[in-house]
C-alpha cells in the first residue's frame, strides 16, 4: 500500500477521538492535516501509531465497528511542519543566545528564560574576572605584608637607639642639677656679703658726719659757730656723696645689664641678670635648649616624658602614631644629636639603654623646667643660674637697702636745714 492512502476496517465509539484499525496495518506516518473518511464522514487526524489513529476532534457520529475507512494525506500538514520547524529554530536560537550570555557575560548576573520564567544566573566570564582580581589582590597583599615586616624591623632598630639616648640625657641632667645648685648658693652668698659691706660703710660714714656736727655745736664763739656750720655743711655733703655712692652700688646690684659683671666686682652679676636667666629657663626659650616637642615647658623632657619614650622604644607592638613621635623627636633635635656624635639609630639606642636612675631627676627643685634636657649653651646658663627663692631674698634685701638709703637722704636734708638756720 502506498504511503498517503490507507484503507481498511476501523472501530470508534461516539464522542471518542481514537480509531482502532486492523492489526495488520500501520498508521505511524499519519500527522496533522491527514484526511480520514469513515461512515460517509470526512474528519481530520493529527497523529497515528501502529494500530490507532487520533482525530483532531471527538467523533460526532454513531459508534462504528469494523467499518471501512480510508486515510488520505493532504498539504494541510505542511503548514504545521513549517510552523513546528520555525518554533524549533527559534528555540535553538534562543538557547544559543542564552549560552553566549552564560559564557561571555561580564555583569554580576544575566537573565535567562527557563520554561517561560526569567531566571538569573552568574555568567562564566564574570566569575573568571572575579577570581583573577582576587588572585592579583592576594599577591599584592603578600607583597605589602613583606614591606611592613621590613618597616617593623627598621623601627625596632630605631627604638633601641632612642633608648640609649634617653640614658645619656638622664645622666647629663643630673650633672646640670648639681652644678646649678652650687652656682646658685655661691652667687647668693657673695651678693649678700657685698650688700652688707655697703650698708656697714654707709653707717660708719653717717656716724662720722654726726660726730663732726656734734663737735661743731660745742663751739661757743661766732667764729667757732661759723666753723661748726662749715663742718656740718661739709659733713652733710660728704654724707650725701656717700649715700649717693651707696645708692649707685645698690642699683648696680639690682639692675645692671644681663651677662655683664658689676664693675669692680669680678664674677658678680645683678639681680636683673639672674631674673632674666630664671625667666629664660622657665619659659623654655634658653638658647639651643634640647626639646622633645614645641616651645612650651610642658613639652620639655621630664621623667614622665623619658619613661614614655622608653616604653615606646621597648615595645614590639607600638602604634605607628607613637613611632611618628619618635621620628619627630629625631628631626627636631638633629643638631643636638650631631653634637653628641649620635649619627645612627644604633648610637641612639645605645644612649637610651645606658640611662640613669629616673628618681634622681625628680629631686631638682630649682624650677620645674630644670628637668629639661639641655644643650651645651643651655648648660652654661644653668651653671650660672641662682636659686629663684634666694634671688627673691636678695631682691628683698636690695629693697631694704634702698629704704635705708632713703632714710639717710632724709637725715642729710635735716643737716642742711640745721646748717641754714646757723646751728
């Protein structure tokens, strides 16, 4: 039997779609658009098997048993074949596009239609790029860790050097303290003695003038009265001159310029000189003062500063900000370090390691800023510096001397009045 025309006997029940054909026939080739003729009716078939044919619609006629039928192929099926082929082609194209997105997409996600539902997937190219970036980042991080390890090793050497410098500074401060106290005691003693001698000399001269005046008053004759008046006048003038000399000397001890010895008294300096030195050291403005920070006294090296610095230098976990302070210290005090022949981190560490007992620093009671490290120039000032309390006492003595001089001047004025009145 040629394909496209099939005849035989068939059975179908009313309201059903499936036709059963003779067992020795096959309707596998039957597809959509195939024409079936049975019981005088023409109906459309959609598919077939070895012994069945499926209709497009339910059979509306009476039930048929072993009724003759014929199957004829038509062009109607070509349309469905073309349509189905196009759908397959479209689906294949869509699958290829989705495959391309999944393979080459460089965004975090791409949307792919799965059975009519959009579904997000991570494309392969994006994943590859992420893995590459992570690999590069890991390599860079390892290199950074290596650099940090080198920096830590260098800072450890810097810390050791600064510890050595702290020791040297402590030892120097102790020597400055002893020199300053000795110089202050000597200066006060000499200044007090000079002031006392000046007062004694003026008192002796005043006594001599009074004796001369008393002698003149005992003369009874007019000539002797004139002589007495002349003697009194001369005594008053002599006393006045002596008082003026005493005042000048007292003013020299009080106000003579800084860093200049009082004339006639080698090695002696005025109260103004010592006040200036005290203020210079107290304010932190002494020449070439060794600093740990700014100009204010609170930044100068004290026991707590040195302890803190030593703590940073001996720590393996010191913060970078603290280590920056160490670097700032080296930059600020470069000239002083050069003067101490400290030109390397090792030298700095050695100086700090040999530091003196900190407890000795706290015993300095001249001024709070004597605990500061000092350069050679500052040490020279400290060696000359008098104890501030004793300087104040000397100023008070000078004030007393000025008051005494004022009293002497008043007495001289009284003598002048007596001379004018003829006594």
